[in-house]
């Protein structure tokens, strides 16, 4: 998979956050040059996660929970949580467009190549938002390696001193997140506690704003704690592999 496609798949994971979505804006584009690792993709993932959080009040992990546990599309989840699908679509397209434009300015991508990708981008984002969540097993497996919740990654970075990119690289080599944290001087439980604290604060604000009920907030927090433990232990990865996406 070439680096530009990796960038767009990373953006798609942020849009879907479950591995149920593959944004491939290059289906009709020729392979082209893009040097360097996936740092631009990390930036897009963070930007798209922010867009989704602003529209729904949910973190990346919470979006993952909802799509994994329901048959709803991401668009349906955005709407159910008081967000605007049109706004998400427009802002995601703008974020990816800005990143591609910067890639051209930096000499990492030709203008011709960028034009080809951008021509397909609106439809790719629309497909990502409306895609049946049961059809994305292969990307769901990838998500097991690429989970990028902002609060979780900040807690991991604080505990280990590792850049999220380096953490994800070690997980791709087969380590669990808990192993990565422990081997680099951190405590997995402290990371879980810090992530839950950030989620608690965010959910409390959502309750105060009338976006969700306290009961729903409590349920989300409990589900998040379970998911975090699964990520730490590798259980999530095993489930994804057992689902037929390996």
C-alpha cells in the first residue's frame, strides 16, 4: 500500500474509528510519489477525531464502541448524538484537502496526483459516512493497531515518553498496548485512569449541555473502561482477528 493511500486509509479510520470504513479516494488514480512515514496521516486522524468529537461529544474510543455495538452507520451515530453529517463531511474534506495541499507545497506529492485524489474525495467521504459497519472487517483489524484516541494517546505518551507513532509501530510488531507501556516504564492502569478521567470530564460537560443523560454517560464510561482493558491486554486484537478480518 503506497504512502498516500495509507494517509487516506488513516483518515478513514478516524472517520469510522471502527475499521468499518475504507476511504479510498485513489480508486481511479495512478500510484504516485509520497515519501516519508505516515506523520501526515497522524495529523489527519487527530483533526478528524476533533471534528467528530465537536459534533457528537464522543471520543474516538466511544465512537468505536458505538459502531462496534450497533448496526448504525457513522452518519446515523453522528445524527443520533446531535451532530450534523453535512458539517462533518465538509470539515473532513477540508482537513484532508489542506493536508494534501501541504504535501504538494512540501514537494511530497505532485499537483496532478493531488488533483486526482481530491476529485474522488467527496464521494469517498460520503461512502465512509454511510458504509454498512458490518462490511469493514479488514479495516477493523487495522484499527486494532492504529487506535488513536487523543486522551488515550496523551496518557500513553505521558507514561512512556513515546510518540504515538512509535507506540503504534510497536503494536504492529505484535505487542499489546499494556506491554508497550510497561516495557517503557509506564503503568497501564495509570494510563487507563487518566483516559477515564478525561472521558468523565467530557461526558459531564455533555450531560450539563443536555446532549446526553447521566445514565447514558455512566453507561459509556463503563463501556470505555472495558474497552481500554481489552486494548491493554490484547483481547480487542484477538476479537478482531477471530471475526474473520485476519
